[in-house]
C-alpha cells in the first residue's frame, strides 16, 4: 500500500494505492460525506478489486485531508475528483478506470463519469434521497450515467433504494446504509461485476 498526495484546485487530496499484480484496470473509490476511506464496505470493495486484478485507489477528498468533517460543495468535490483521476491516469499509463465510492462518493462518481471517461461506475449505498424525504430523489444522477453501473444497496437503507435502469443494475444485500452487515456479499458482488464488465476491455 502506498499513500500519495495529489494537488487539486481545492487543496491536496490523498490517494491510498492498493496495487494488484499485473493490474489491467484502476478502480477509484471515494468516501461518504462524513466518513473516511476506512469504511468497511470500501475495504471489502478494495479486496474485491485486487482479487479481480485491478489496482485500487482509495481517494480522500481535500476537505478530509484538511481535517474538516463538513463536506465541500458538490462542484468542488467533482473538480477535485477529476484532478485525482487525471493524475492516476498518468501514473497507471492510461489503464481503463472505474469510478466508484460509497454514499456521497457514489454520487461524485456518477456526476463525473462522462467527463473522466470512466469505463464503468460502482455505487456503494447510493443515497437515493435524504432519510424521510423521498420527494428529494437523486435518481437523475444515476440515470445520467451511460456506462455499466453497479449499485450495491442495503435492504433497510434509510436513504432509500434507487431504481434499476438500462445502464445500471441494483443488487440489494442485508444491512443498512453502512453496508457492513454482510461484507462477504459486498465482496462477492463487486468481484463478480468487475470481472464481467472489464473482461471485454482486457
């Protein structure tokens, strides 16, 4: 594991690199709004990526690196994410890149997928709406993604469950928004999906 600091327009970000032997793609994973890259579902997805022959970069947004818990505005998150993606693209010699993350990080991955030329998107605990506010749907962010997308959602997630669509599938596992009740299911689902979506590219 290697930690590198990456400059962005909104301050330095941090990427924790977990490289696979002869990795044929890169999986970038972002954290939730109030959490960090140590979240258990992100750890499970990292293991799944390495097992699938993928380099994994756990990305810490600049506001977290600076020690702030309150998230930055969406545009700043997206700009910083794309700056990290560009740096990692150079580092890994333009390997295909999968954008992903949990909760807020999943939303960032969806919003930036086209601009960052991601080949696929992984969403862990996509926050379909604020708890108790189903009218405030974020489904449009997911529906706008035009590359293969996997959503792994807890069956009792108070943030709701997004609807599947032409480019995205939704897999419901035991647990809440934390996705920590059945980490083996998270691992297995992510591993199988990565192998499937990356096979035509390698």
